[in-house]
C-alpha cells in the first residue's frame, strides 16, 4: 500500500511538472514566435482537409488554435472574440449588439455623411462606390465585421452583417497574430475544428439626432 501511495504521489508530481514545463514552453513560443511551425502545420491540415482526409488530431489542434485566438483577443479585440465564440457554438440566428459606440467612429461618421450602404474596416482598394473603405485598418472591427451594412431610418441607424467563413475550397486566408506567432488561416478550416459552426447575423441599432 505504501509503495502504491508513493507511486501515485510520484505520478502527480510528474504530471504537475510536465504541465509546468509545457506552460513554460508555450510562453516562450508565445513571446519569441514559432519560426513558421504553426503555418507549416496549418498548411498540412489544409491539404488533408481539401483531400477530405482530416484527422482527429487536426480537429483537436485547430480547436486549440481557435481557443487560443479567442483568449488572446479578449482584451485587444473583445468584439471579435465574442463573435468567433458565438460562431463556433453553432447557435446561428441573430446576435444583437450595442451599435451606439460605432457612431463615435470617425470613419463610420464619414460613411453616414456620404450616404454609403456599407463599410469595411480593412484598408484595401475600393471595389464598390457604394461601400466606404477605412483609411487605416481597425483590426477589432475588421475581425468582427466582414462588410457592415448601413441602413438609415428617421431618428436611427441600423447596422447589420452576415458573419460566416468562406468555404475551404475557396482558399480564402486571413492573416492573424497570436502573441508573436504569425500565420495565415484558411477560413474553411474552422469547419474542421467545429463541424456545427453556423452562419449568423449581427444586428445593432443606434439613435441619431435629438
């Protein structure tokens, strides 16, 4: 019995030590970068997904990555973290948000003055004269809203957007940074990690004037 107790104690210390070591290694990677290892693994996972050969390990690894993205975004990109979590949960339907803070954004104000129908928060060459393109990318809003539509009514403004990820085969890749780890992620890989992830609509209203 004493030997068994000592064995259990030893295993607990070993598990605790391994967890501490893993946490330390992850912290080092988070701070210094991974020298392209994450991108390499993502490229391999994408190739298997395109060939319909995704593994359970692919799913677990991608889930860990999306969860890390949510956790690291809580402070800098809280809205984006909330929307990503909601999408992964597969609830669908409509997610309402407080649109009043958007009215304080100078680029949103400019879009309203110019009677634009939508605004994109990533600086890029304009493709539609009815859409406003911001002068400088706002990552929190860009990660949250792909293309935010604007509808004005007497005394209020309505903002709405369809939140979804492009199909895997389209090979639409978005650049992300988690700590000092930089990578480009195929939109469709989220459905490997979360097969039940579902498109939803974000909707917000704000009063204007008086």
